[in-house]
C-alpha cells in the first residue's frame, strides 16, 4: 500500500492517539502496525511506518529502545504536554 501524504498524516495521528491512551506502550515496528494503527492501515508498508516513527523520534515524541537481543522497541518519550 503506497501511502499518500494524507494517509501518512492519519497514521501519525493514530500513533499519537494510541500513545496518549496507552502511555506505557512499547512495541516493535510490527507491533506498532498491529496494535497502534487501525485496521485500515494493517497492510501499511513497514518502511513507510518506520519513516513516520523516525520523524516522531526526531520530533522528540517517541524514543527507540534496544533490548539485549537487539530487538528494537518504540515507546512514548517522557511526558507530553
């Protein structure tokens, strides 16, 4: 599914809403797609979702956590105002 800019903005919004409702959530990229995004985006391109997450990291809203087995998790970065 090639997401247009509107879809990307909607996915970003859904991720933000999920983290508002679940501030302790932490998931892999596939977990983000499975749990944080609505059914509409379950077929989203992993690379596009990763780009959205990376932008949220750049914006200071999400952080990347590395587990001992090198699994990467994404989670909310601190408190949001």
